[in-house]
C-alpha cells in the first residue's frame, strides 16, 4: 500500500451516478485513503501511469476501452494493482475467463455494501475474494477441464507448499498462515511466490483453481 494501512482505490465505470455512489461508499471504509475515478479503461490506464493505485474497482462494459481489455493491460503492465471486476452480468463463463486473465475477484453491481467492504479487505490481505459466484465459476471450469491427476507432482510441489496452498484456499492471510505453521510471514510469501511460479498462476485465485483441479482442496 502507498500509505500505512490505507488503500488508494481507482473506481472505473462509465455511469457517473454509480461511480460517484461507489466513491461515497468507499469513503466510509477505514482501510481506504485516496479515491480516484475514471469513466473508461483508457482514462484508468492513464491514471495508473501517473498515480499510486493499490486497487481497482473495474466495470466490465465501458466505451473507448472496456473492462476486459483494461484488465488484461493492467495485469500485464501493473501486476501489483489488485482488480475487483464489477458488473451486472452473472455469467460463470465470463467470470471464469476473467479469473484466467488474472483479476482478483468479481462482484455484481447489486452487491451489498458489506460484501464490497469484505471483498476489498480480502483482496488486499489474501490476494483474492472467494464468493459464491467465483466458487461456482471455478467449479464449472474444473468440471469442464477435468482433474489433472499427477500435475501437482510434476510441478514438484513440496509437502510444505501443499500445506500452505490448502491454507490459502481457506482464505487465511499470509500472517495467519505463518502463525499457524510457526514460520515468518516472509517465509510464507516466499512459498507462495514459488507456488505461483510452479503452477503458472497469476495470483492467489489461480492458485485456488490449481488446488481444486488437482484435488489439493475440495469445493
């Protein structure tokens, strides 16, 4: 984060009323510091170039540059920025495809304010927010692709890494995992980095998907 315990958030949506309402909601969250906005993906990318943004709330359908293309560019150029996609669409295929791109979670526009807050905190601390929609999308993806028996073994994942991966799937923070396993938080971060490299996951959501697909964790 750019400031201790405070998040800089960019709200990107082409509907002014929704955008302003979301910004007002974010102002009520203790974890949030600076809030900026953009009305399309092109403007958002320009602000990422010149600003210090920790997290984006990104609309899927926008003119000029939509959320889909914006997300791909952000993951490529600004991998440290967390992305929570927001849309009216509840298509599991769309959600699954966005997770494949590298977004950290997905919310519907009619989500309760408490869920928005929970998602922001979880994505910040855990690198993902695992709600019912994301769960269903991952489940459908795993069913479609099938289980990859032996992939975990071929990826040379150690017993300790499997243990950490299982705890990530339980939505424990890196600090909580460290305390549970009696290791430092930095050690857990190192294990997670190695896991992402071995599994080719873009973020923790990708790790969760890998865990489900390989029977390391269960739905």
